[in-house]
């Protein structure tokens, strides 16, 4: 099943479920509200001209795992971790699947294609089986990172939480249709050039591991978003280093889910 938040002819948005080739209304203004309310995914009327926008505009928590693909861990000069490396974002960080990414000039902006997990149940000190059952679905994200701010200190927050820098979407696909353990291809392209490709089969900590671990110290609730980490191929690890330029088109794809297409725009 594909779920989304879509634009509505009245100018607002609507939670929606895809049936055949069209989007049908769900009883909530967006997926954040729909998942919090716990309503059944019963399709209502078709929404003409619906276009997917940011699927989860109001998550209570956005948590991210860094250093979770073996190749990326090694390219950044680290050993394989015994526990997940975690950091947080804010809802203001998120952008839609086709939004421009507006950032000030003078930043070293890097790409990080990622699978994101959408929480579908309240999880508190959940074991692995409970965490797996509590997944509402999966979506695509790019943890666009500002390296010259991230590397100012040992804490990454200031390089990871720029407003409107993290595109997510275009849809949320339920676990009956996609399985990261079976291997989903995660691909990133800049201006059509492939810069990242890996399979979710190579994650050090898979989605159930992450949700179980995180729920040990903070409760997770429906609509929360967990980013699972990026593969090798980031710009900061290249020789010479490479960062995104004004007008660059960033495409982030995951097999079975979809593609984000965002243009970087630097502003004064």
C-alpha cells in the first residue's frame, strides 16, 4: 500500500492512499495526523490532480543513525560500531519530494541518500519483534549535511538541522510491499551522475534494531521518523572533496518506493 500527503484542489493537503493510478482521500489533513489518530486506511473519494508533498509535516521526533553502512563507515575513517550513532533533527528540517533546498551561500553542502522508517505504533522499550511490527512503512530521505558546520565540534547537530534541507517522500510504502532485509537499492545522483549506490541488506543496524534501541531511552509514537544512515560515496570523503553547487539537481531513489528530485538554491 502507498500512503501520501497530497495537494488538494481547495489549496490545502490531504492524507491519501493510492488505488490503481489515483489518490483517494483518507480522514486526515496529512499523514502525520492520520498516523497519530490511528484511523483505518479506508479510501474515500478520489482527489483530482493530487500531487504528493512532504508526507510527514509534523513528526514529534526525527531521529537519525549515522555510520550505518560498512563502506561509508570505512570511508569516513571509523571502525564498525557496536551501537548505533544517533542524532536528532527537527520537523523544520524537512522538505518535500520536489522542493528547492534553499540554503545560504558559503556552505559545504553534501548529499546523503537514506531509507527512512515511519513509526506506526507506540514503542517503549520494545524488543526486536515488537519494533518490527510497529513499523508503518518506509520512505526516501536525503540527510543533506552542511559539512563546514558539522565539523566545527564533535557534535553533529549544527550541520544536520538546517531548515528545509532534508527532503522526504514522495510516498510511504507499507511493509507488506517492501522489505529492507531483502535488499532495497539506495541510489543518489547529482545532475544525473550516480554518486551513491548500495543495498539495505548491508545495513549494520536494520530498522527493527534501530527502533528497538531508540525506544529503550525515548518513547516512539505513530508518525515519528527514523533515518537509517547513508551508503558510501558522500562528497566529503572524495579526493578532492566535492560539494553541491547552486542549481545542482539532487535525485534520491529507493527501489519499490520512489524518487526525490530537489534543486539546490543558494541565497544571499
